């Protein structure tokens, strides 16, 4: 059994889960901000938090942008938009 690959897989799952867990409350905050001030500040909030997460991930894990795109950015964007839509319809 290759422990190096197993550790890499755990790291991918951890980073994907972290991005998804942060994106859900950001979707709720985006809904509240969007109702109060419009869509532009809500989108800016989501993107700013995404960029901060990307910066933090790169500093902590020393991974390249390609790794973060696959294991962070797309997961975050999907969870953020999905939670925003969910909370808007509840």
C-alpha cells in the first residue's frame, strides 16, 4: 500500500471539505447582503473569501494553482452558488 498516495488523497478531501464548509455560510451571507445592497456586493464578498481561501491554502500547503483549482475553487463556487439558491428559496 502506498502511503504517499493515501496522504495526498486525504489532503484533497480535507481541502475540498474545508472549501465546501466555508462556502455554505458565505452563501447565506451573500443572500443577506444581496437583499440589502444588491447582487454586486454579495458577489464581491464571495469572491473575496474565495481568494483569501486560495491564498491561505497556498501558504499552508505549498500547492500550485492547478491543484487549488481542482480541489478548492470549483468546489467552493458550486457550494456557494448552491447554498445561495437554496437559502433564497427557503
